[in-house]
C-alpha cells in the first residue's frame, strides 16, 4: 500500500473497491463520518441579536421530570442537541410519551413517580455525562435493570461518585473497570432514604440522588460542601415536589427531598444557556466594534460565575429586563467590545463556571496582564482533559500560558497570533473556544473537527455567521508535485508530508501496480485497474525500471486513467485523519487530479542528472545497471509521458518549477518549503 495510506483509504472509488472492502482497511473508512474541519478568520465587528439554544441542564431536567409528571408537560426552547435528544430517547424507552411538534414545542405525558418501565434496549446517552448520571439516579429506585452506554469519550468517564450513593440506596451498579460505562444499574424495589454528604461538590451526583429519592419513602438528604447548581431543586419545586434547602455546615447547603411527591405537568420555557451564550459573549468582547444582544439568557447565580469574572475584567455587559422563566432567573444580555484586564479567578467560583474556563482562557489571552484561574481539577475529567487542551492550544496560538498544579495561568497581551490547527479530541467547548479565538487573532484558527459542537450548541456556526463572524469549512491543504522520472519528487514529497503532518500518496506506484498486474496476470490494463488490491501495491518489483516502463504504457490509456482518477481525488479531498491535507506526486496531479491544489510544484532536472541519480540508486540496491541504458530508457519513458493524448506531462500553468540539477536533496527540500510557505500566505 502506498505510504501515507497506513490502512486508511477514503471513500470507495470503483477502481479500488476491493481495497476498500478489504476487511483490514474497511473499518477505517470514514466515508459517512468524515471530520468537519473549520477555519475562523478575524472579524470586523459583530452586530445583532440572537437567541442561543436552551440551557442544557434545564433541558435534561425538563424531560426527566416531564416523564415522571402526571398529565401533559410542554417544553419550549428545549436544547435539541444530541445530549438532550439522548435523554428524550431514554425517557421514551422507559415508557413516557415524548413528542416534538412542528413548531418546535415538545409535549410529554409522564408515567407518574415510580411509574417508569424497564427499557428493552440499551440506553445510549451519547456524549452526555449529565444525562447518564441523572438517568442512573432515576433507574436506581425502580425495580428493574437498565443498561447504559455512550460514545467513546463518555465511556472513558468514571461513574464512581454517582454509583456509591445509589448503591447505598439499594441499587447495584455493574460497570467496567474504573466504574466506567458501558454499565448496568440494577434498580431496587425497596429503596432506602439516605443522608449523603457529597465528598466533592457535584450537581450531577446531588441530582442523581434527589431523582432516586423521588420514588423512595421518607426524606432523602444531600449535604453539599459548597453550593452547586440548583437546577434540579428548582425544577423539582416547579413540578410540585417538596424540597427544603437550608445552610450546610461548611458553607454549602443541605437539600432535602420528600419522597413520593405528586408531580403534575407544566408549561415550561427553557432559558437560553449561559454556558453557550459565553461563546458569542466573548466573541463580542474581543472583536472591536461589536454590540451583540443575547435574549433570555439564564442568570442563575450558580451558573453566572463567568459573567461575574468578565465584569471584574472590565467587560461591558448589561443585564436588561431581568425576569423568571420556569423557575429560573433570566435577562437579556447586551455585550459591547471591551478592553479586558487580567484577574485572579478564585477556586470557589469553579462550580458556577466549570464549563466556561476554556472560553474564559480565550478572553484572558486577549486581556492585558495575567489571569490566574485557580482550582481547575474538575476540568481534567470533562469530555477531554480541558486544562491540558487549553494550555496546549493557547501555547500553539502564541499565548504565554502555564499550568501550576490545578491552576491555569494566561499572560494576556491584547491580541494573540493564532494561525494554527487545534486538535479538538471531540470536545465541543474546546472546538468553539478556539474558533472564537480565531475571530480576534492575527491569523485564522483551524480546528480539525467541528462535529462535536452539536452536542451542546446546534447552529453555533450559523448563529456566529449571523452576527458577522467568518467561520467556514476548511478545505484540505493539497500539495501537488509533478515532474519527469527520477527528478527526486518522491523523496521530496515524502519529506514534505512528514514535515507538515500531511498524508502522502505516490500515484506513480498505483500506475506501476496496474502495469505489472496486467503483465503478470495477462489482463487487459483497464481490468487490472478495476481489480487492483492492496497486495498489488506491495509487489516487490514495482520500483524496478521494468515497473516504470509498464506503468508508462498503461498510463497512456485513457480508460485506465479514468479508472484511477476518482480514487486519487477522494484521497486529496478526504485525507485519512488526523491529516488535514495531502501531498500527491505524479505526472498530472496539478493539471488533472487536483487542478485546484493550493500549492503546485513541478520538479525537474537535466536528463543527465536524473539518469545519473537513478543509475546510482540501482547500483546501491545491488542491481546491475548501465548508465547509457538508464538514460535511454528514461528518455523513452518521458517521451511517452509527454506526448500521450491524455494527461500529458506538462507543468500546470500555476505550478512553481524547481530545477534540482544542482541541488542536494536537502537544498531541494528547503527550497520547496519556502515555496510552500510563500504560497500558503498568499
Ligand atoms: O512516478 P513514477 O516513476 O513511479 O511513475 C511511473 C509512471 O506512471 C510514469 O512514467 C507515468 O507514465 C505514470 N504516471 C502517470 N501519472 C501519474 C503518476 C505516474 O502517468 N500521476
């Protein structure tokens, strides 16, 4: 298989169907699930008003309590991200009726407290840590077993903290090592009310216990070491449950739920999510000449730490028209571009803004002075190690950052350089944070994949574009290298690909394989192209001069070229991840295969220099070789390549011609890198 394939092959082209369906490579075919890289460019000034999607925490709880309430519940403004949809599916799977009407309003008919039924299938919670932990709580006090799974990232996250109290209530949790999903919750028919002191402040664990407490006799009590998000308490009260909240021993609170409440259907409007609003908020702050309004954003004090911090940094944010929606405080935020300054963010604030540190770190990069974000331990066990991801990404973008224990320290200088690619590891907040950074940085920012953004903020890109941001799909960087035989393009292409982390495709090898297969198996060349397999590309004699001659003969047949074209184009358009671009070398890459390639090189050298190099190479390989013969054969092959009717060997009009006659391999490489750098900036 050509180097750079490494077993990944892009979507099937007819000619290489057999390669694609080869069992060892097929599983790596990302055809329907290709990453969606994006680039964000410096914006001129963001203007306008936009409602960000509904609050994720409130959306999860609205569905769960609607599924337990008697009668009809309607929910407007539900966050329709994959996480919340997974919760909706879980509620359906346990017997509730959950419908989305055309106008976007959700209608639920619940089963009453204790009325859920055993799901027939595995509950797939996708990427949702909240969904998984809260639904585990619901199941714990029902007399049945439910199986849970999630995506690769969720399956890495430990569920011990929630499993422990639920087991004390009488449920049993059977999980993989480290109490990680997939896991089963074996619910109990005789749940015990508990008084549980949270070892670590966690709204998810508190909520799981309270939800389990609904179908538990007596009172279930959770003692927090410090206040955590109270959406569950607010929503439980809103649906008619009795929840007493009092001060706790260490500054936290004591929350007591009275079991077997009668929950009745409600009409809910979900506030806009303050965690999602954080992205356009910071974008408006860092992009000069911006004024953005974000209506109905939740201002629950336990979620509003970011905005408090931004105010301290000097942000111009107005809370207009404060009011209540579904038991939650909201206001319309009006944000204007501001000169920010560095601040210390104390660890006590972490619970009220844990999801916001990545985007706060971006704000800090644009501030003047140092911002020290303290006590971010929780950030390491989120969708990814966000502390490390932010530190690495910011450093790459030219920001001075340090990690000291659990603290993230950002030395802001007003405007970062940017101009780099960030690997998001499927973390939506990391993806959005670096796209926002690119709206204000000197050079555009690229992210490798934006698919994860939908888990919390569907329509993020469109909303930002509506405000005037330039965020667009990044097309893969394609470097086309053409030239006559033995000009040194293969060596060069390989080095460039390795240097720039791009995938590499040696298209000559494909023609050689077709030529040799046709010869060996006595096949029509077109047939040989159609039947090409990965093994054909590994044949030992492909690199011989005989292979070159065989290649150049089949390469002049239009039908053979047509067979191979689609595969080469797909390789360029969908380079095997994590590469975000590809280097292809051959004869017609810049002219036919990738006429739109950003960078085109035509590598050439005098006939004598090329023949001399090939002659030396053959001798070094221990093959017998006569210089004059090599020269003659090479010239014959070039002749055929130049004069054929399809895809003749010529430099593309926009190719840069590099003559390597007098250059060493190193000098040619340096020269090529300079051309690439010039072209990339242009
Ligand atoms: O590059 P390499 O010497 O391996 O190519 C072998 C032959 O394959 C060339 O002489 C040419 O006839 C053919 N070829 C082509 N188009 C390409 C790559 C190779 O026609 N893109």
